[in-house]
C-alpha cells in the first residue's frame, strides 16, 4: 500500500498544527487582567497602632494606587468593644469591623478574650493615588495591612 503525496502533506500539516496548539504561551500572573501591578515588587505591608481617635495609616504615592488585600486588627486594652472603621481622605467609609476584648473571671483566675479581626478581601480596598486611609476605633487598635501597588 502506497502513501500518496496528499496524505503525507495532510499528516505534516496536522503535526505542525498540533505542535503550535500545544506550545507554551506566556504566563499571566496575579492579579489577572490588564497591567495592574506597578514595579518589580509591587507588594507592600504596614503595621502599628493608633490612638483611639484614629489616624492616617496609609498615604498612597502620587503615581500609584494602593490596594489593601489583607487586614489584621486587634486591641491593646482589655474590656473594649468597638467598631474599627477604615475611611479615605474624604471621610467615606471603606470598611467596618466589630472587635472586642474582654476579661473573664472564674474560680481559677482571670483570662482575656481577644477578638482579632482578620480579613482577606477578594477585590481589596483601593486607596487612590495621593489619597489616604485612616483607621479609627473607640479603643487603641493594633493593625497590620498588606496589599500591592496598582496603576491609577
């Protein structure tokens, strides 16, 4: 049985097509979509504490937005129940959480219950270029925020 030129050409064409379809393409990393991240290492984190009246904890640079992806907040005093509020520079509420610390007494002594706010955002809190993020609470909040820089 002989193989015709047509069959050989068809086999070669199919082999080349299969090779192109299985070839690796350039990987696109997190976050998906258009160029979102900024710089070689766009990840940042910040931590500290504020007074009960609150203060600015993030100041986005003038050429980049900051996206908060993870927040961790707890209180430094006992017997505190308070709402933790994140606001932007215009005073618009970006996020709110209820947190508390309590001192429990029992026959064996006292123990503290600390309610820690831990949150991973699906899409994040965006702090626009040149804007701020402020944390306020009725108690002294201790915080850690992390995220990435993004194009404005």
